């Protein structure tokens, strides 16, 4: 006997679908068996057909809202139901082709499932598909072509045929020997045809299906991220859009279909079309990402369409790339959305998923087969036993007492607990009765601190609404919309888990309520822990930015930790910890630098710390002992800037996607998290030192907005931990492989000099800063680097960095950045870095202040005929606060030399510029080469995230995250941009001399072709070199004496 059951948990109707049940006992099973539904061996029940399908039995069932269905299989009984049950779905026609499903369909009596006719056996080798059955039972003629390749032969095979489903294989051998296999699957109830495509190599070739005869295509529906503007407005939720298909093959349309982050222009996971002349609509989708494995990387489907007209067929050509690996797509023919009468169409774009969304969800998941495999019960649901994640229920009294004695928390919360607090999403400049430093609304945190059950009730009422919305979203759409993919759901899911952990143990929560909440959380975990929700590492599917992966991995682990005693808890947690450790290794370089910028590095490390804290409480291994974890935090601490008078603390240097606004800088709160996780070690003491000198932020604004969640971060730090006594890691210049170098000096008056040079393969999160550098002189910020992907516009430009730009265009990564030589000493530092630009974008320079501008509409970059090579030599003379730059240019394009100076004004001459700095330090710039640099000056300023796209205001709310005594200003920046111009191949040779306000300007005099004499108020220097610039002589004279340095570093290619 084999018995199983399925309970409908969400009050939903699940229409009839094919479901599979594993047959665990090894025996010779009949090909067709009886499945008894809601009965048993001696009980009356519905008798349905079951079909053996490998080690499973496939059957058709449905579920009504709340229904519990029992199934029973007699292992030895051959099906004895109606004769039709034993019939397969296949039939042959007189031409030797084969028909799957709907062989009994007629225009007056269409069968319920899909219908497909395939070329078979003696048909021409290149033929694949002949026809699709329309919604009215008639047949649409389909053809196919192979573009870019020839077909030598085709081998056909029936893999399965029975009353429930049929599966057939067509294996095409191409002229060069490449094997391409099409596996078609149709079942008895679905309107869809599932098509698995596999190839043993990638080719610059396509298989094209001509689908235009299915309907007269006039209208399309899809869910694109970045559609072209001519398609019109999208619906108010989930990017849903209806548009009219252009007419004629010369003016048709082209879109792409693929899984997950379809950020590219005109791309989505599925596309549908219909016309007003027929009752059929056509669906094409890429489904079940768990079945995608493309070692050479994913290439999307291309779909070319043109509208038809009465009496004239339209065009729908589906181009399937030949790519090594395998993936699944689906085709479906359904009744046109809305009323069945011609000339009418109604499709809701605002409410829950419509019928086309539901079709994609059933194909992509979760479907009824997924549901019956889920475990939604947690044995520990009836036990209070909360919180569970970062502290246990027995820890709450001590934590509550410790938090109550913290003046910081009193000032920001306890003293204002009964005040009305405005939602900061509505009022960015949050103020409360004269205090600008008040924590926002977080009733779960309020309950943690106070134990007041009313706070728990308030929190629960809000959290259950969010939970229900999330469950409904996954039921309506599955993991195929932006809000359910990666960070789209992970960050909301994380906040939900962390807050529920604090309140589920409250006395006001009944056992039944707790069990239902945990059941719904288990459903989200079951859906989101699949490879359909987040692709496997080897799938070949792009997963967005690298930092998205640990976001997803960590919240999966947190969900598992919350679901105490769930059947999959240990497995989910173990996978999460293992995958996070593997990610940290892939993400970091031996120096501790990562492949993105420091902000995203800290975000990822924060996720790792959250997962670590929850996992070790459940008996799993942690992450903080990993060498890569500690190297990363040591690196971040060692790159902190001098104390910046604008905010009063040391900042993360603004390379890559790091900026001065608080969203980035408050991430330094994670130094304290790392300290607590490693308490009792010298590493912990160093992290506490880094935390204090980095502003002592308590709450990072990443994921912890002041009106959303703030209590949990308080649990991740301990402000009373021991602190290292000094700043040994900031005392000297250091190289950081993959990033570049941090050059440091300390002057007699205690002020610091600091140069951060970007020379390495780290890409800064789409920031075009390779070869750039920033500079603090005499303790003050002097050279800025604030151009990022999101600010000032959506596509970072090289001219907003202190670097070379080519032909007034933005260049595309990778740029093969590297530091090829370096020499560090107490008085002189030397670096040589190289950048190679191989492709560019067509759009020109900033400013582009159109608020609707989107880099995805800018088009793809184009490859340059000749790579443009740039080699930068940088000398930093410590005591003089002087930088000497020599830029070798091997290019066919003209270049510009860009400098962003924190300055209020500038006076330019022939090859020179004198800047009046903003913070008491001025700058003199002298360009010795080219001889006529064509200097120009422009201005730029920004107010953090307010520039210029979207509602990016939240940096303003940062003041409350800092402890008493820390100043947080608006961090607005103003810079003057100095530019010099050179013809192709011309080098730049320049001297940058910082001076305190009131000091005389630097005097710079060329000596020979590649030498210079520099005189400043701090002293003088002579610098000389000659091609190929592998040896530099530097003599420095100051009141302390004369030093001579010969830089002759062995070249490192």
C-alpha cells in the first residue's frame, strides 16, 4: 500500500494539474495504475488513472480551498477504469507525422489539453514542429528553420506515452557534429507544451519557430523591467504592460525572453499575444530556472513579431539560440484574455495576477506538484520559545535591562515612547518636539525593550499583513517578478523574520496564531529555497549584482533558524552556511579587498554576521573564524580616511560605489558586529577601535530604515567590549592587491595625508573609477571621487573621477586594471597602474540631467577596433603634500585628463590652475605636458542621494544613527572639475601641490623632458625620470633636512 495526502492551506482553488508521487519501493510497477482519491482499499472513493513515469506515478488532481485530499495506490493493481484511461496521447497521421494530445479535438468540441503535431521518422531532417492546436480546436500551421547551421539527420524517440502525459524526443545532428535535442512534453489537462532544449556545444546559430499562424497578433502582454518608451505605460504593479504590436515585417518588434533579472532593454520572462480576429492567444515563456544549466552563460530567446490584419497572418518568430547545456521553455495556446467574443479584451493590470500571470505561475511554480511536496508544519509551533535568532527567550530580561541603561537609547526612544512619530518615508527631515535624533516606529523593538504586550499586538497586526501579502504574491506570481526575486523579496523577508522573532513569544499570541504564522513562513521558505527562486551557481543564469547572492543565502538561513524543528531546518541552515563561506572566498581577494566596492562588501559581511549569529545558536558551524572574513574586516579598517571635519570621524574612502552620504558611511556599524562575534580576541579589540574611529554608528541605514527596523542591530553589538589602544593599521602606506594602495603620512602638527589609489581588478559596482585616486592633504579632503552608478546619474562616467577619459565617452568594464609596480617608503611612495579600455558606450558626457534617463536605454557598448592603453605613474611626496603624475597614453582616440577638486574657486593660466579649497587647504596644479593642454573648468555639486533620479532622500535621516558627540552634517559636496585635453597618444605630466590657506603658491619648473623642480612653503623637491619610466630619482629638502630616494622597483607584469 502507498498512501499520501495533500492539504490546501491558503483558501485557494488549485485547478486540475499533473502531480507526481515518488514510488520509493523497488519493484516492477505496472505502466498504468489506479489511484483512489478520498477513499481506500475498502472505502468508496474517486478512481483516477495513474501513469508510471520513471520512479514516480503521474496523476491529475485538483484542490478546493481548505480541502484535505487522501490518495491510495494499490501497488499490484493494473488500472481497470474506463477504456479511455488506458489510451495514450499519441497518434500517427498518414504522412508519418505524430500528433500529441487533442487528437479528438474538433472546432465544436475542443479537448481540454494542448495539441501538437511534430515531424517524425521519414520527414525531412531539419523539420521539427508542424502545427499547434488553437483554442477552438482548429490547427495552426507551424514551420521552423535552422539559421547559421545545417542539419544532417534527426532521430526520433517516444520517451513516455500514457493517459496522463506523453514525452517525445527529437535529436538533431548538425553538420559540424553538434547534437541538439528537443524534448516535448504534453499532459492531458494543461494548455501548455513544455519543451526541454539541450545541446552539447554553443554555436552562433539559432532554431527559429514561425508561430504567427496561431492567432492574428495585434496586442501583447508581458512584464518587462526596462521597455522602450513607445510601448506606453505599465500597470501599477509588477511591471505589467499591454502594448500594440507594430505592423509589417519592416516595422515589427523584437524582444527577449529569459529568466530572472531581465534588466536588459525589452526583456521579460514570458510574452503573450492575441488579436481581435481569433479567440486564441499565444504564450511563450522561459520556465523552471532549476532546469537551466548553461556552462557558457545564458543567451535569451529572441522573439520577433509584427501585427497581422484581417485576412493577413502576422509574424511571431521565436529564435532559440544553440547553447551548450539545457533549459526549458513553454508554449501555450489559450483562449484570448477577457470575453470570448471577437473585438473585446479585458485584462487587469492592477490587482492580483490575471489569467496569463496564473498560467506562467503554474508553469514556473509554485504549482500543485510543488505544494504537495512542501512541509508547512513546524513541530515547535505550539511552543513559545521566542526569540530564537540572535538571543534566546531566557536572554531577554538581561538584554532588556542592559538596553534600558543605555543613554543613547533613552534619548532616541525611551523618552519619546508615547510621542507621535512621523513616517520618514513621508517626511525625510524627521523631527520630533525639537529633537532631530529620534528612532522611528518599530513596535517589535518597542516590545523587546519594554515588554509591553500592546507593542507586540501592534507589531503583530502590521507584520501579519506583510506576511499575507508576501504569501499572496508568491501564489499569484511565483518567483518570477522583481518583488519576488533576489533582493526584491530577501530584504522584506528578512525584516519580517527579525521582527516576528521578537514578538511570536508574546503572551498575546495564541498557539493557533503562532502555528499559522509559522506555516506561512514555511511556505515562503519552501518556495524561496528552490533553484527556481534563485539560480544555482552553475546554472549560467545572471543573478544580478554579486552582493545579491549573500542577501538571498543569509535570509534563507535566518528563515530556517526561525522554523525550529522543521524537517528541513538543518539541511537549509547547513547549505546556507556552506554557501555563504564559499561566496566569501569567491568574492574576496587575498588582500581582503572584494570584487565590488566597500559598501557592498560591508553589506555582504553584515549578511554573513546575521547568518553566523543564528546558525551557531542552532549548533551549526560559524563564519567569523574564516580567514577570509577577518582579512576583509582588517582591510576595511586599514583603508579608513583621516578624520573628516565634515562629519567628525574617519570615513570609508569614496572609491567605487562608496560616497560620503550616510547610507554608505553608517555601514561602519558592522565593525562592532564583527567585534561582538569574535569577543575575547585581539581581532575584536581592533574592530572596536575601527568602529569608534568610524563614527560609532549603531544602526546601518542599509535594510534598517528608521521607520522600519532598528532594534535587532542593537543586539548585534556590545558597546562595552575592550578596545585596541592604538591605530597601528593606519600608520603607514600599504598595498592592497586587487584594489591599489592606501598611501599615508602624518605631519608634525598631527594632521594626516592620505592618498587612495584605485589600481586593480575590483570593479567598484559599475563605477568607472579605474586609475583614479582621492587625496586628503594636511588632514582635509582635497580631491574628490563621488561619481557612482546611481549618483550623479544612472551610468557612472569616467570624467567624474580623477582619471583619463577617452573621446568623451563612457567606457565599459572590464578594463584590466592592475598595479604593475609599487614602492612604499617613509617619505616617498610610488605606484604605477595600467588600464585598458576595449569598449565604449555611445552616449556622451555629463551633464545628462533628464530624470527619466536610464542607462539601459543607452544601448549596448561597442568594441573598439584598437584597445586604448593608459599607464599612470603616481609619486606621493609625504612632507610636501605633493603628487607627481605621469600618464602614458597608447591610444588612437583623443583623451581628457580629469581632476575633481573640493574647491570654491579657481584661477587658470597657461597649463596651470590655482584652486581655493573648501576646507582651508588650497591646490596648485601645473601641467608640463602636453605643451598646450587646453584647460577648461566646470562645476558640479550634489546633495547625497537627492541627485537627480527618483526619491533618494533617505541619507538625510542619518543623524540619529550616530552616538552622542558625533556630528553628522548633510555631507553635500561641491567640486570644480579641471580638464586638460590631448591628441591621441600624447602623454600628461603634472604636479599637484597642496598648501595651507595663506601659504604662497607652489613654484614648478621643468628640468629637461621628464624632470621637474618643485618649491612649496613646506620645502622643495626635484623629481626626474626617463622613458620607459622604470627608474625615478627624488630629492626632497625640508627644514628637517634633505633626503634622496631612488625608485627602481622591479616591474611586475
